[in-house]
C-alpha cells in the first residue's frame, strides 16, 4: 500500500482493506512497515496487544507466531506491528524477503503498509511486491507524489529488475462530491489520465472515519457509512468479485434534491 | 474475398556466378533464412536445388516497389537546398542536420523521471508534473506535457500545454502561444517561430 504523500489515508485504507479481505473469508496479514512511527495498531484497535514487532521477527529475536496478533474482528485477520523504538535503517533486503516469503506461504493476502515519502523505508517496502495499491487524494500534490512513488516502484522493485512488472491499482480517497462538482477537486478521469493505472475504487470523504480510527474500529464495519461501503466493495474486488465502480461524485440524495428543485 | 497484409524482409541479389552465389548464401544463411530472396539473373538448376534444400523462399526478376529510404530523402533534401542556394540571391544559411538516431518511446514520463536523449525523440505518452525531457535533437510529443522540456533540435512539436515548462534553445517558450492540438516550434534567424498545426490527420 503506497501513496508517496503522507496523510492521504494510506494506513486507514490498509486497515479497512485488510479487514474487508478477511471478512471475505481470505486469510490476511497486515504488516506495518512504517518503522519508528507505528499507527496501524491503533486504527485496528490492537495497540494494547502489541508485544513483539516486525523488526524483532526479522532479527529472529522472536518467532513469527509469537509476534502475529490475531484480530478479534475477524479470525482471518492477523497483524504485525512496526517497531516504535528503532528506525528504518534496521531494514535489510534479505530479512524482508525471508519475512514476506514466509508470510505469503501462510496467508492469502500479505499487505505491507508503506511509510510516506520515498526514502529507504519506502524502497524496502516495495522491494518484493507483487502488486501495489496506490492511495491518492484528489489534489495535485498527492497525485504528483504518487506519480513519483510509482516511478520508483517501476525502477527499483525486484520484480521489475527481473524483467517483470508490478501491477498497480488506484484508490482515490476522500472524494468530496460537492467540491468535485464545483470543479475545485480533480476529477477521477483527470487523475486516471495522469497516473495511467487501473482504478480499484473511490472512497467518499466521510466524517465518521476520524471517529472510527480513534476507537480502533475500521469504518468498513459500519454499513451506514458511505466510505465503509466503498471499502467493502474494494475488498470484494480484490477477492475477485466483479463489482461495478460506484459514482461517489454524485451526492447520494441526488434524487431527493432533484425533486426539491422541481418544487422550487 | 479475404486479404492479408504482411511486412516481409527481402534480400535482393543479382546472380553473376553460380559458385560465388552459393558460397555467399552458405556463409550468410543465418541472416537470410527468414528473408524473402529476390533474385535477378538466371536461376539455373544448381541454384534452384540449393535454394530448395535450404528451404529459402525466393522470387526472380521482380521489380519490388520501394519506399523512399532515409538516404534518398537526405539526398533529395540536399539537392533542393543546392537549388535554393543557386536561385536565391541571399542564401539563408541554416545548418540542417538530419539525425538518424530517432527514438520512439510510448511510456509516460512520471514525476522525478528524466529522459535524456542525444538524438531525436518521438514520445507517444504524457510528461507528468515533475517529470523532465531533455533532448538534443528534434522532439515530437503527442500527449499533454505538465513537466519540463528542454529541446535543442531544429524543431519540436507539442500539444497545447498550459502547465508545462518548455525551453527551446535556452529560451523559455510562452505557453500562451501553444494554442492548438499540435504546434510546431522552430528557430529561424535567432527567432522562435510557433506555427499551429491545424490540419487533422485523416486516413483514406
């Protein structure tokens, strides 16, 4: 899970998609690769259960089974925390390869949450990726940073060095329907033109997300939330279901508005 | 009626001497095994047998239609220039050099990526914001440019690109002049000339 820019909702998206995939009966592990700045544990509501972290696993100080935290929200969801005390200089290619290989043998999906930025921590996260999900907000700086991150993915990942291609999928997060309609926000078409990668889904701006993150209950569990439903559809798509891309740019009460306008 | 169009590689040879011909094909068989051989002269039984054994497909004494190749175009160009020199009272000295190292690229130039090419470039994709293209030769970009362009060739052709930073021979090009679907930017007498290309491409 990559974004280039920070604060676009990458970690929230990782948590929601991880849980969504697990709720679709797929065994899934989410790994926080933002070494030194862990956040994912809080959004998944697992902060008080973290004992060991991913760096200790890679350094073989503890076994993988000891460090994996099973979520109470789904028996299929597991979590590996980032180290909060070390920094990204501890990352080592060989150890990462060993970790992701072991994880991919046991899980249907292994999702690594990349740190923001394009430094060594990011490069290590994408090093052995099969696929990448790119999270952007509909604004120019996020798009440009994502473009840069994709460029690095396309030149520095092992799969590309071996002559292959890492498939990339786009999630446009925090779409404000009103701002898109008034032209203040970039439209999805413009973003897809610029980044030239297939669209995985669109998430509308949702005030409930902040509260959900604070409580450690991913918004995907709330079927009344538009963002939660959007995450559910994305998780279904990842699991191979054919779900049409929703038009989140149109306000949901559009029909009612039209009727109101008729009587004005 | 069913028709198909192929592009074939043809090797043309004129037979002067039978043994010389066979020796040549023996030596270069690897190159020609997938070519169509166009032979001028008399194909005698020995040569026919040889070609059959080697499974080489051939045609004899056919005048193949030829497209203008680069050398011909250059020759024509030089001739025209000579002609212009003779007729014009004050010949304009513009040193024109056709570079024959044209590169065609169809991947997009993402932010942070730089294309640096000594020759000519035909780019069939976008240049995103933060990406840059640095070309010593001529440049044609068919898609939108939002990054930066440096071009030192005889000309460049660029779409209307309001967000691009374009420098042609160390002079910044004002985006306001790039209005059309395609614009030709040239340097003539130390002046930058921008001509809109209005003609739509049509295939008939």
